């Protein structure tokens, strides 16, 4: 009993912090209340819930050899120290998602997002990562697609693979869109990001021919190069000759990114992708650590209200009411289906002991949720007037400080045009109005936090561009790596019909699949960039729905496995989050498809525009009949995509229920685990 | 606590490079008849394995 006392105290601390957050209204709340609440809840959940799942639900066996032992090859299968593996796994799951979603969710105030991240990760997100890691670890480290195929059958396996490919496409499009929104009309940011390309090429040459394998050295050189690029970027942007060269409209940037994606993903990996990944990985980990320290040192008060009037819908950043849309807007951070692909990727092949799985699977996801909490805090310490001026589309702000100040003040968040103009000057941008996508908002907040610790207000512009660079860098790495992964998914899928397409002896299938993959995400990127509502408004919900649906699929697989293990009396552990995710995504997907509100439903929006087109009218923001037709076409594509996602998840639900019932009637366990090997004596 | 050596190992594994020494030890113990890859060859092999796209993408 004694050993539980510190944990009980910690639980009380967490409960007190949450109670303060939930009850205080109208006066400034310090960000540390949120941080403390999250950390205490996470630690208690890890100590009790993760261990409960490990001991009773999964029955992890320390004496049972993991694939890293019985298939050891020193390459893919290597027994790895659990702390080292934690770092590997965390670096693989943490991306732009947990940083952007919470920033967008702040439009409803800090409270809904905080509660959803804390509850979501404990009950759904970390459980999903942990379960998939466990399932894959017991099956030689197989991938999610293979796991669904062996446990549920070939048809659901193929459906899951096709679903994963579509989700990949949407993720790449939405990530690229965030970069476009962050770099458009911003020569300083554009220069620093563009400079990473020659910098990475030089690093690639260095690791190829000069000092192969010296990752530390080359990363340090690259880091110095990045800092120089940020420092000199200011004068480049101010130069009358170079400034305009690095100034691009969103549409130009869209085409640059599509071209970049197509070229980068067929270059040899050592030349651009690998060195860029060194920079982005280490910068990401460093920036996350710095942000955590910065928030604790600064202990900033939250300026965003706990709840805004937009909880009932009608918000400018994204449409729809709190339920179900908050739960798909914060996807990564609370629960992310994409992690199922990582947890069934390299990590299960490296795990040294079954009992390391809770720390890696559950623990790393708690860490990611902590990153999401920091992003939410960052967005909430900004003046709400600035937040809404930055995140509302041009259709609302009008695009310049005066009109934006008027529009945002009318929403009930008073801000002056001078404040908006001064904030832009502070961070070295022409304008901060309608810089949607979350990344610029986070960068302004990070500049605020970092300059408080280092450099004071004079360093704000440097830190802002540092933050933009750090986000753009790992998004571009993800675009490159994701296009390569998408290519193989597509080759596998098309290979089901045309086996020759899977061949890698000829270069054509690879090139065709790469082209198709780039064209797919490029289409949605272009649609987002030209979308008068800013694109994020349209694409982020589709991304959220798809990501949460993948999570539901992973949790359904976990449920099936528990039933087949004859552990169904513990199946509530995965059934509860599955049901919640199905409720959220099916409601959100149906609303996106069928809602009669044109701000929410794609088909209603298309109908409004096609009715007007039939009358010969041109509706704002379209400026011509051709633009009207483009809007209608895009709406229908988005609607079709939503319908497809719904079909994928419903069909997998059918297969899940069927397999669970079959195993209920079967008196014996029917899981297809790899045979148990005893752990070799050390 | 975690030592500097482990942190270096963690940083390398974050970008897909497992320790070469562990690979050498494995080869010596289990495949003494086969010549192991050299350090540089090992580095390139792991680089291709991580970034070739076969191991899935990174997260959002």
C-alpha cells in the first residue's frame, strides 16, 4: 500500500489542477496549471493503466523472446536498450500533426482541447499505439496491412491498405498546404527553407564521399548552415533585388512544392532525403525540448478564454460545432491512426523485452500528447485578437490589418490594426493577417516564449523564422518520405490487379506510381491553395476524419486480436475508444457529406454554387464561371472522398464484428501469433 | 540516468542507424563463415533501408 501513496498524491495534484482549469473563468490562468494537470494525469495513467493492460489484457511475458532476439540479424532486428528505443519511436511518431491540430482547436478556447488531449491519449491514443506494438511484436514485427490480412482476412486487408494510401495522400496534401501558407509572400522564410536544399545536398556529398557515416559531424555543419541562412535571410528579404526573387504567391509555391516532391522522391536517398532528415529530426527534438523548458521558465498566463462562443459552431478557423469536429481537429496528440503504421514498422523489430512495450508504446504516445498540450498552450498565450486575425481566412479578414482588426474586434476579440502591424514587424513579416494553417501562429508563440528566455524582443524575428524553418523542414522531409512510401503502397495495390506492376527490375512501375502519388496529393494541395476559405478549413477536417478512421481500424484489429486470444472480457479496453472514434468520425463524415449547412457539408456547398451557376450568377469568392465550376468539382471530389472513408470504416466494422463472433463460438484461441521462443540465457 | 554513449546511440537510431558494433558481434557469433559488411557499407545499407520507402513513411 505504501508504494501507492506518492501516486495518490500525484493523482490529487492532477485533479486539483483540472478542477482549477475547469472552474476559473474571467481571470488569467497560468499555463502551468495545464502543464501540471497533463503531466500528473499522464504519469498516473502510465503507472496504473498501462501496467494493467500489460499484465492482464496482453499478459506480457518477460521470458518470451521478442523478434529482436529470435530473428536477430544486427540490421532490422536488434535488441535495443529501452531508453534508446523510446527516442527512436518518439522521433518517428512526433511530427507536425500534434503541433498544428491543437493550434487550430484553440478557436474554441483552451479548455475543450486540453480535456480531449488528456482524456483521449490515456483512453484511446496510447492504448492504440501500445496494442498495435504488442500485436506486431508477437508476429515477427509485421506491418498493419499484413496484420489485418492475417487476423481478419484478405478482403479487409486490401481495404485497409487502400484506406491507408488515401490517408497518406491527404496527409501529404495538408502538410504541404501548411508549408505553402507559412511561406507565401514571406521572402525571409522562403529563403531559409530554400537554402536547406543546397545545404542538404552538400551534407549528402559529405556523408557519401568525404566522411561517410559521420552523422553527428555533418548535422552540426548543417545546423551552422541553417543558423546562417536564418541570419542572412533578413538582409536577403530586405534586398530590393533578392527580396522579390524569394517572394511567391501561394499558387506559385504550390507548383514549386509539387515539382519538389516529384524530383526529390526519385533522387537517391543519400543525396537529399537522408541529410535533410538528420537536420529535421534533431531540430525537432531540440525545439520540442526548448519549448518545454521555455514554457516552464516563462510560466505565461493564458490569454485565450477557456471557452469561446465558437463551441456551438460558426468559428472562422474551421467550421462545425464542438461535437464531433473538435475530436477530429485534434487528431495526432490525442489519438492518431498513423501511429499504427509506425508501431508496426521498425519499433517492434527492435524491442528487447516484452515488458519494454508499455514504456515504448504507451509512454511515447503520452510524450506526444505532451507536445500537443504545449502547442495548445502556445496558441492560448497569444492575444486572442492576434490569434483570430492570423487564423481567419481572407474572406473574413479582408487581408489587411485595418479590415482584419475590425472583423476580429466584431467577433468580440478587440485588437487594433496597429497591434497587428506591430506584431508583423516584430517577427519580420510583411503581414500576419490570415496566415492560416497553424504553423505561423505557433511560430509567433514560440518567438514570444524563446525571446523571453534568450535575446529579448530584438530576437523575436530570428526565433519566428527559426520556428517556421523547423516546421517547414520536417514537413518537407515528410512529403519526400511519404511520397516514397505512398509509391510502394500504390505498387502493392495496383500489383493486386496487374502483378507486373510490383516488379522493381524495371524502373517504369516505380516512376508511374511516384507520378500518380504526387499527382494525387498535388491535386488536393492545389485545391486547398486555391480554396477561397484558405484550404485548411476544407482539408484539415478531411485529414482528421481519415486519421481517426485509421485509428478506429487499428483499434478494431486490436479488439479482434483480444477476442481471438480468448481475452474478450478485457476487450472493453479497445472497444471503448473504438466506439468513441466511430461515433466521432461517422458523425463528422456524415455531416461533411450530407449537412445542409454549406459551411459544413460539401454537397450542400456544391449545390449552392451549382444552383447559382444554373442561374448564371457568380457567387463570391469565385470571380468567373470557370472558378464556380472548379469549386463545384472540388466539393464533389471531397464528398466522394468522405463517402469512401465511410465505406472503408463501415466495411471493416462489419469484418470486425464477424471475426469477433466467429472467435466467440470457437472454444479455442485462434490468434496467429508467431510461435513462442524462450528468451536465450544472457 | 542515461549516459552520453546511450544518447549518441539514441540520436543515431532516430535516423535509422543501429549500432555497427552490435551488428559485428552478431555476425561473429552467428555467421562466422560470412564476411560482415564494412562500417561504411553498413551505413549505406541502413540508409537505404530507412529511406527507400519500404519501411513506411514517417508520421504526420
